[in-house]
C-alpha cells in the first residue's frame, strides 16, 4: 500500500485521469447523481490517495481553512468499488486528518458528509452540526471535529 499526498501541479496526467475516472464512476454513475464533479477547486486542494498494485484504491482532497469552508476540510472521499471492505476508507480519513495537521497546522476540520456515512465519520471524531440538507439531490449533513 502506497500513501500519496500531492498538490494539483504535482499530479501526473495519468493520476489525474484515474482520480477523475474513479470519482465519476462512484459519484455520478454508481450514485446516479448528475453534478459538476470538476468544480474548479481541485487546483486549490491537496490530493490524498492510496495506491495498491498501481491502482488508486482510495482518494480524497483536502483544503486549508478558508479555501472551501471556514475550517480545513475533506471532500470527494471515495473508495474504489473493487476494494471496499478492506478498511481503506478508515485509513484514508486518518491520512487526511494527519495531512491537514501537517500541511495546515490545524485540527479543526469541517465536512459535508453524505448522511448515510454519519456513523463512519463519527468514529473519526466528527460531530453532526445542523440539519440534514440536500446537496446534488443526496442527503448530506455538516460535521466538524
């Protein structure tokens, strides 16, 4: 297992293509959600991903305070469908939290989580803030550490 943290300009063409392909495969096709995945914010983010045997098995992007929310944030968290059930999601969130601390020197993190993943994020210390809301037709909840 290889853990990678890169800013946008460091991503290779192949890495970027594979990341976008994975995000579309899960968020657009699997979740049947038509939305603008390429939102212009990837250039601001650090890209955290896990590779096994040359395949990106887990991915997320992180932002510093004020770049997306008031606090640092994690978004576009995705695990490759063929690698689910192997603890990659937990490893990925831990990597993101460590990277946020290392890069942005903060432990205050806010996310917009799909509501069905609320318990998953609670296991990592996130606490629900506010009411459920729709984002791109999917129920979400604001959460913060």
